DNA sequence: TAGATTGTTAATCGATTAACAATC
DNA sequence: TAGATTGTTAATCGATTAACAATC
C-alpha cells in the first residue's frame, strides 16, 4: 500500500518542519512552496514533490496552511507523540546532549536515561537525570519504553554499545562516534559525524601547496 | 586544469582516511579496494573511482599501499599541515568540542580559541583555553591565523555569529546550530545537524498509528 | 473570471555500479 | 606465466528540476 519513500525525502522533512515551525512562530498562516523552498534553501518543485508523497496538503492557487502543514509534518515524523531516548556515554558530549530540548515545549523526544561505564560518573546528576551503570541499560530501556539510543562513547566502544542497545530492544540509534556500527536490519542507525564534516571542510580551504600528485 | 570534484566524493574521503588509518594502526600494509570498501560500507568500484580523481594510488594486481594511501589522503584533505580552528559558543557543546582531538597526535586540526558573549563564561578555563569575549574574535582570528570556525551557539544567534566569522576572515564554518546560515560564496559552510538526524530517525520507528492521510 | 499555485509528469542531471581491458 | 586488482568506460539507477494541466 504505502510505497517505500526515499531516505533523501525523509531527511529533508525535519528541515521543512523547522522552517514551518519558524513561520508559525512569526504568525504566518499561509506559505507557498516558493517561499518555503527559499527559506529552506531548496527547490520549490522539490518541496511540492516531497510533501505530495504524504498527501495533498496544499491548496491550488493559495499555498499551504502553516498550522495544518506543521501538524502534518509532526505527524509524519511521529513527533506528535512522546518518544523516549537514552544516551550512552556521559562524557562531555553526552552531557551536552542531555539538556537538549529542541522546540521548547513542543519537543516530544524526551531524554529519559543516561548511561556510562565509568564508576566515577555513575550516580552523578546531569540535568534532572542521574547517570546509570551500563548494566542497567536493558532493564531501563524495557521498563521505561526507550526506543532510541544515542551513542556518545569513544569510537572503540561504539560497536559494543550498539550491540547492547540492540539487545535491549532499541529501534533506532544515533551514533556520534566516528566509526561505523553494524546492527541488524530491523534497527536503523543514523550517523552524526562532525569529524568528517570538519575534515571534508579542510579540503576546501584555499592555498593547497602540497597536493597535485 | 583540476576539474571540480563532486562534493559527494569529498565527503567520502574522511571515511576512507579513517578506515585506512585504522588499517595502518593494525599493521596492515596493503589493502584492496574490495577490502577497503567493505570496511567503509561502500562499493569497491566507488572507492577506486573516488581515489582515481586524485592520482593513480594503487598497483594493479596488488592493491593500495596503506602508508602511502594514508599520506595521500591526508595531503588531499590538507590534514598534513596544521589548521587552526576556533569555537564560538562555550556552552555544553562548545566545551565538549574543545577537548576533541581526533587521531591523537596525528590530528592537525587544532582548536585555538573559544569565544562566548556571556560575561559569566568569559575567562573560564576550558581545557587549556580560556574563554574569550566575542569582541576579540576578529583580532584573534587574524593574529592566530584561525581558518575554520565552529558555531555552537543557540539557533537564533547562529547567523550573526556566522557573519562575524566571515568578517573576521574565516574560510570555512562548521555550524552546529539547527538553522541555515547564509554566507558569501567564498566561505564554505558545513552543517552538523543532529536534531535533523534524530527527527528523521523518528520517522522509521515502527507502529505509526497516526499518519495515513 | 483572471491570477496564482498546486500536484504530477516528463526531461535533465548526476551519482552509483558493473564490466573489462590494461597491467603488475 | 597465471592470478589478481587496478583505472576507466559504459550501463544503470535514482534524484532533481522544469514544465504544465488542473483547479482553487
């Protein structure tokens, strides 16, 4: 019934959501694909095509109703219901992510638990969470209904943490460690790799003295 | 002379670098495109094609010499020379990034300065750096030869920080704030958007009760 | 109605993969 | 030499953009 939608399309939805969210905040009630595309730095035809995968959200001759589109995007991304998230790795990055609340009150992704192996960190209070030992992962994930895990441990521990998360029954992983983690096909992994971004950025710096052959 | 190389190719180079680095660490001296591709989770033809943009690095019938390829990749990405980086935003994320050193001693991207507007944070000691006031940005960037800026301020301040960085003469920006920043064409911006990764991951969670129509 | 803008089809563009001759 | 693996061309695949009929 529902044909597979390209990941490329899905990865743009949060961008649209954010843009529409901003429009809503500034009191705009209607937006054309033109305008939306401009604000999101993409092509207008692409916006229309992407959105059309999920229904006919626009009105010909008018554009899109902002509150309606906002609600639709939230619903498509399942961000209209609470989804529980845990973080494994209570180092600097894990702590930084712990107190992340995106769109203020409208954010339904909720950081529910924070894990570490280091005994020195366990029990520490980060935001309203206390750091739990890794061996409570499975139990907590199941009792609290945690569905997404974020990996913020060093690269050499990322794979074993990923496997633990999978065993605990997590459905999706966001991996911040600069390494590939392999998981069964039913678990989805997204990768946030700022080291790669930084490294590829370096390529574009001017004045390359060294590289032709 | 040197034809424009697709950004898609460039974005894969850090992945190859990382993989080859790991091989070098484990003492491997030769690697085939096959093996390299497998470890990087890409296609072997793609590895060969990507690398061939920059020269003939392989030996037919043998594969690639690991130390040689490592050196070449570093050189292409300009990671064989020191590049100075500053961070604007000394909050949790900025602090987390401050003590990031990738490949131990072989990392040549060096965090050189950390800025904030908050008077409470200015002067604070993070790692070996003391937090500087934002109005010293330009001066520091120029005197220290900082070429890349990382933006770790809240979204609503990201654009103004980006503009400051551009005015200070920065060549590239890595933006961690969940918003688009616009800069002149001669400055390159890479975006690290974990909120989008998280939000698009939510789409793939099972049991979508709400979304048809 | 006339003007505007959608949803969608068709055209373009670019990226990935397969295949293979060259050659170590 | 025979076997292996590259660099590269050709074939495939998919994604983006342009164009336009439908229609509010």
